[in-house]
């Protein structure tokens, strides 16, 4: 891209980073990547959050086990690579089939995010970025 094209771009587009999955894997700490922009992930180690997430996984797992459904699996807190520049980590993923890579690289059937009042808006935006048919924010 030549300088004249860059100078015609809106200022915000000139200064925003555009990181990729390959950059993201080397970062320390917990980050999500949305359209190339890093977003710090708040800690989910609070006991209430962990208890709710764990209970959701148990209920989903037991329901699948009773139904003898072998096509779907439940995964807690695994990275979902939506595209080369978008990587998210929902609290629970309900997936058709096994994840064979270090991350999910196909849309989940359902994504669940245990949210708080302060992060509710961000969590909704993240679910939209996942490009999935069904999501639940608790």
C-alpha cells in the first residue's frame, strides 16, 4: 500500500493494530483478539463464576450422556479461532464433533458466556463476532 492511499484513510484506520492468531499465541496473559485488536480478558477465577460455569458443563454433559448422543460434546473455556484475526474464549462451548486442534476452528452449536453487569455489553459483542447461530449469556 502506498503512502497516498494510507493518507486518504481515516485516521483511526491508520493507527489501529491488526494482529493475527500467529501474533496472539505468543502473548502472555489472557487476551481475546477481535478483528486484529487485542482485548484484555478479565479473570474468571471468581468462585461464583467457576461454580456457575462448572454446573452448566455438568448439566450439559449429563443431559448428553442420558440421551446417548455421541455427536455433541461440551468444552469449558477453550479458544475459538473465528478467523485469522479473531480469537475468542467463551466460558462453555457446545460442539458437534471433537476438537482436533489446540483450538476450535469451526462454529460451535451453542456458546455460553457467564457474564457480569460490567462486562455484559462486551460479552454480547463478542458473541456476535463468533458468527454462531445460538448463544446464551448468563
